[in-house]
């Protein structure tokens, strides 16, 4: 979608945007400038090899078009939307999720919007078009999903758990930090990742089998130290993961549980059973996939049988 004369820069900090943008670059075979920071850097290097990341000021001077993620952990892309607009350069934001669309472009009450928005599916297309009626929205089939299918099909694992016992993977969203940064309140949506994990552990019996272990995979922006308390409180049941790739960890587990993480969608693509464990008091999971089960509904069904 870019001609050979376009001086393109990729700008990204967070993992979600990096997964999509790195797959797009790999599939399109283009050679842009890179302004990559934080978790995004490791993802780009894993998918396309070593990249030379330049400073934002240099990228703004060299490029005439910017394809960006929409990070909440960083103001990097937000500054691009501000500064490129002031110089008349083109900016595109590729939305990597289905939540908090407006908040992605606001810092301290100040909004800077891109000139164009790309989305990866029809549901996101409808949402973005409604929320940003004055911005062109383009549907670009999610480029990371094809990579996921190809990579997952090549993974083989030897699950050594005894027959009939379940291994469960809990995917952290780092939700509390995101809500604190965006809204000044860790519980802005009614719960935190800790609440969701406790809700899961207290209701493991609704999963339909004896659970051998629960592995916590920290969000790319988190340290495993954040969940040391769970490892100590539920010794023998809970362990901290995140030491291997997401796809490898999905392959090693039977049931994938989280709030409304993009990684849950990746798990669906890999054919896994996926459950949202947003606890009472939190808003319902907004991921637009009917195959994602809801823990509160599983609990209600259990109660009817009691």
C-alpha cells in the first residue's frame, strides 16, 4: 500500500502494535526507517532480524509517512501524531485491539489523532468508523494472524502431565498500570489483573477437569516479580511463565484464560479453549469472538446443577 517513492517510518513501542506491524513489514517486503522502543524492539528483531532504530527527531526529518502502533505504555506515537501533523506529513495508526480507541490518542487530556486509521477486521472497522467519523478508516486483514497459524503449526511439545489433568495459562494484561496511566485509577474498569487471577483460581472447578497447574504469563511490559505473591500463596499450583514465546506457551497448555487480551485471540487462532475471567464488578469482555467462554457463565451453569 506504499509506493517505492514513499519514505516510510515505522514507529512503535508496545507489543500489540509490534506484532501486527512487524508481520506487515515482513509480508510486504518493504524497507522503512524504524523508530522502535520498548517491548516492540524484541518483537521486530524476532520476526525480521536486526533493525536499526533511529531517534524520533531523525525519523521526523527523514520520513514523509509514518505507520504507527497505538501504545499506552509510551507517548512515542502520540508525539508523532502531534509533530508530523504540524509539518504536513502523513500519519497512519494501526489499531491492534477492540478497546479504548479514544484513549489511545489522549495524554493528560490532550488529543492528537492520526491522519488515517488501519484496522484488522470488520468489527474494528465498524467501531473505528463510528468513533472517528472524520478520519479515513481502512481495513487491512490482520497480517500477524497468518504468521501465527504458520508458526504454531510447526511447534511440537511433550506435555508430561498425567492424563486427564489440565494445564491452565493465565494471560496478564497489565491492566492496572494501563488504567492508572490513562485514567489515574487502577480500577477504572472495575477490576485488576490480580482480581482476575484470584477469580480464576477460586473457580478452577468450572473448567471441567482436575487442574494440575496454573502458569501466569506476565504481559510484555511486566516483570514476573509482580506475581511472586501468587507463586508463594498457591505453591505447587501456580508457576510464573513468560520464559518462552507466547506460541510455545500456548502449545504447552490446555486452557487459556485472561481478561480481554489480544493474546486470547491468538490462542483461539491456535485452536485453544479460551475463557475470559473478568470478575464481578468488571465490564464484560469486549473481544468480538463468540468462541471465547465467560467464566461467570460457567459458574452460573455450575450453580444450576447444584
